């Protein structure tokens, strides 16, 4: 009890240091919690929506680009008397004028629904059902969604889909039997299947047919009976396959964010270690006296760890609360990125998930105890006489430095070896990267010593005795300055590594766009959606524009084919040979691949597709076609940064031959000789008439693509800032502790004649020297992190090869950032020390 009271008294006597330590833990936990909350919320929203739509379905029958003929459903239900099935027509829609809200339109047959979806039983309300069945373009929304959109039953509002902006009627509200289903319904807009076909322009076609099959032999027999009825391009999939494949798409993205958030926690652990070291140093006399009067090592150890536990619990609780608030904004950024790159997911609320809070709590407490254990063992391991003197700790720090360097070499070597094992995947990549960071951090104290010794003559020449004293202060306080510098090095190097990676990726994408986008003008539908979800252009408009005089045209079509191994994105293009020859190939060459590609006999695969499927030039890709499964030879592998899942590219001639889908979702226009871009744009607009399309120039399309890229990495920038805040708090905590440690030493200097300004100069010089050393030492680690991120992490995560680009400005900014952080953190402690009364400071405090 006496030891516990002594520990609590210590925390009360030094509230600022306790607050800074708690703040450091809180920030580290908050970043991890916020990122995990954002990841889990987006994943949960998609999973619940997918399960709500799938209902009790055990299997799906899905078709090719144009879906399934509705005659197939009649054959199954009427011809084969299989009642546990229901047709579905689905599409993504945007609610016009409502902050760009995106919903999934689901067309259902209310009379076939009860065996499949729990919420469909609520259609029994006669008035709602009658309206839904008899009034075209009437829809149902969840009560929460209608309330958010400001809609009431009976209101009419506009939606955007398939290049049109029809007006629909809110016929009623969806009622859910439970809370989970209610959450799933928030992202849905339900209508009758006939209305859905009319709204989407898929008359006589279905998106899929849902089935509920019994388990065991009975289900197998039904499957065997149904398979012969399916058209060649149709695929029969288990119900969980589609949701699982879409969830898998975002796995690498979510794992990357988690790893970046853990980096903030690593910096926070340096802060905790820093603070516990200073806490032990400050009470070295008390610990020595306690040991001298009979307190055992174990009792002192448990006392120090108990203090760390109190700090860890307080910081963790504050971090969980702060992380919950930060999670709201990070969820918005994560959701926007998923919508840009993968699929539509709408998140209306960010619930507090117990598993996220437990994970963040355990990380915070365990990280605090792990960081506090080394200094606690150090304090209890030394003899009482040695603990009473501070010189013992500094001598021991210098004596252990060679061992730290050897350990650093071993950890760095282990990190490089782990990075070379490709079979360990993304997790192994980040494990190797963290090993490199930890190993390098162990070298930082030795680096600080070398830089301080090298700069001591320079500082002496520039600032005289004050400069030499500042350099000497850094050297003799290595137990403090080394760890503070290491925390700052880790944080600043993270900004360098991520900055180089983002800059390299941006340059690579810009270069890729220059080779990929060769037309002068591009035409698509006016719907705000990425290329994977863009509706086809009206056939009559495509025909009119194809005969445009004085211009060469290209047409494209991007569709997703469902397969047993997951969805395959197919990009069908009819482009001039000169455009094709400008594409950048990783394997093969455009000139060699042109003949077989243009005839439709062979196809190309993108680099991510090649990496994920271990497929190279000369391999084969099997796709479901209208003639049945067809194996296509691979004529080359091309660079592509539009999809991390990879795409398969084929000529339009081959696509029409095997799928009979005349749809076109994009057109490119090349101005002929003597035709200006403005003149060509006028001719196109004249032929477009009142059609809702979007015409953009080459430069504008590149700019929009880069804007999406910048949005994708916005969350990365947020995490970099948060990590630097943690490091700033860490160095501020270190300097506050130095104020306590050096008060007597600086008081003696004041008594010998140093003015307050000179004392301020000494302390500020030490601070800036720490910042300069951290900035310079962060450069090699930052470049090393960038190389690992570019050539290992991104390749294994997304399958992309990037061109490394090192902007010298980024390195200069990093050093200036380190100096600024150290200077700002040192202002208050240096002023506090300079104003301290020498007589008061010379008194024994313990």
C-alpha cells in the first residue's frame, strides 16, 4: 500500500508528464481504433446488405453481360415445378439532388419472395402491394433512408441510372423483422421486377435467379436437373461466393490501412518507453532508498508496472473514445475509396463494435506494459548504490550501445529475409517492414552520438561555448535523447516512405494515362459511376456518332463475368492500331500481339490479373461465353492501374462473336487532318441532341482520373499527420522530463554566471540538434520504407509495378519538419528552465 501511495503521489506531483504520456497512448490507440472501425464498418455494411438481398438463398444463377432471359425462370418454376426460386433485377442508382446518395435498386417478384427473403413477408400490406404492382416506377425504401432523404410515402423523386433520370414514387416503407435486416435495408431501393426491368432498360432480362436448395443428396439431384437448362453463358454459384469475392477485393486495401495505423501505435510505444525511462530516472534516488531499506526488486518492479498499467488504462480509454469520433470521418474516406475502386457501399451510421473496442483496448494496455517493462527491469536490476547515481544509467547506456548495434544488425537481416519470402504474402511484407523499422530504430542512439560529435566543432564555431554545451548535453543525456530521437525518426521516416510511394504511384499513373488515353475526346453516359458500373450508350446514338465525318472513333465496353473462381472484368475495345501500339506491355509487345488480338483470337491480361492468377504470356484464360466455356490464349501482359483485381482485354470483334452484346459504354474520337478539337466537339454535340451524355477532353479525363487517385490516398495523408502528432507529443514529453532532470545542473550554470537567455540557448540548441539528427537519420529509413512499399507491399497487395521517383523536396521537407517539431516541442521546456530560480532548483527534491 505504501508503494502504491508513492506511485500515485509521483503522478500527482508531475501532472503534465502524466498527461502527455496518457495523450501519447490515447493517440496511438485512437488511430488504430479509428482505422479498424472504418474498415469493419464498411465491410459490415456491405456484408449485411449482401446477406439481406440474398436472404435464405443457397445458390444464384447468374448470366453474362446481358443477364439471363426471363424464360429461364419460367422454365424452372413452371416447367420443372421448382417453387423455391425467385427472379432478381439489380442495379446501382443515385438519388438526384440528395448529396449523391447511392442505393442498390432491387427488383423482386412479391409472390415468389416469401421463401427467400425475410423482409418480403412485409409485402402482405394490401395497399402497398397493390401500388407496387399496379403503378409503374413505384418503389419502397427503409424508414431510416426515407427520413434521411427527406421523403414521405406518396412523394415523387428522381433517380439516375442507365443514362436516364426517371421520376419514381415512394409507395411505402420497408419493414424489417430484426435490427440486422433493418441495417441491410438502408442501402436498398425495392421495386416490382417489371418496374425494375423498365427502369434499367432490361426488358425480358434478369440479373440473376435465386434458389433455395435442400441440403444433401436432394439438393445435389436438383442441381443436376437444373444445370442442363442453363444457357451456355450462365453460371451456377453458391450464395456466399459473390459476397466473398467482393469482400476479398478490399482485403489488401484494408490491410494496408491497418498497417499504417499500427505505425502510429509503434511511435506511441516509443513514447511510453521514453516516459517510463524518465519516470525511473527522475525517481532513481527514491528507488535506491527503497531498495536500501529492504524493498525487494519484485516489489519495485510491480510498482512501476502498476503505474504503467494505470497510465495505459487511462490512455486506452481516452483513445477508444477519441478513436470512435475519428472513426466517423475515416469511415467516410474509406467508403469513398471503396466506391471509387471496388463497388458501391453506403454507410449511414458508424456503430461501436465490441470487437474493435476490445482489440484497441488490448493493444493499448499490452503496448504500454511492453514498453514499460525494459526500463522497469533496468531500474530493479541495478544495485541500490548504482541507482542512486544518474551517471550509472548514462554509462550503462553508452556501454550497451555496441550490443544495440549488433542487435539492430540481426533484426535488420531478419527483416530482409522475411521480405524475400513471397509465400508469406502481405502479412509477411508488413512484418518484414516493421522489423526493418525496429532494427533501424536501435541504430538511432549511435547515430545521434556520431552526429553530435561531428557537429560539436561546427556549433562551437558558430555559437561558441553555448553551441559546444548544447552538443555535449545531447551526448551526456543519451538515455533520454536517444529514445526521443528514435521516436521522431520513426514518425518522420514514415512520412518520407509514404510520400515517396504516393509520389511514385502518381507519376506512374500519369505516365500510364498518357499511353492509354490517346483520343482527343471521350463520350460516356452522364451517370456518375466508374467504368465498371457505367450504363451503355443508346445504340442509335452510337450509330450516329460512328459515321462522324473527319474523325476516327473507338468504342469500348467493360463488363464483369461471374465465374466459379470469382468475377472476371472484361474490357472489350475497338481502337486504332496506332493507339494499341502505344500501350505499355510488361510481357510481349503490342506489335506482335496486334494481329491475333484484333481478330479476336487472343486476349491480353493486365499486370494485376497476371500476378494474382500466376498467368503469363502464352498461358490461357477460360471464360463463360454464349457458346459455352472458351479458352483464350494470352498474347501479352500490359500495365494497368485502373483495377487492382486485374482485367482481361479483348477486341470488340471477339467480344461480339462470343457474347453477342452490342452495348457500348464509351467512345473515343480522334480528330482527323484539318479538324480542330473544338470543331469536333461541336459536331458531336450537334449529333448528341438531348441525350444525357458526358463529353470530356483528353486532358480533362486525365485530370479526373488523377483526382480519384488523390482521393484514394487522402486517408493516407490523414494517418501521416496523426503519426506526426504522436511523435510531437513524444518529444515534448521527453523535453519536459529533461527539465526535471537537468534543473540542478542548469541551476549551477546560472549560479556561475549564465544568463536566462544563454540557458534558453543551450536547451534550444539541444532540442534543435535532436531534431536535426532525427531528420537526417530519418532519410535512409524513409527511402528504405519507400522501396519496400513500392517493390514488395504494393506488388503483393495490388499487383502493381511502380516507377520509383524520389523528389528531393520531400527529403528537405522531412528535415525541416523534424526541426520544426523539435523546436516547437522545446519552446515551453526551455523557457521554463531559463526562468527557474537557481536557489530553488539547487534544493534536493527527493
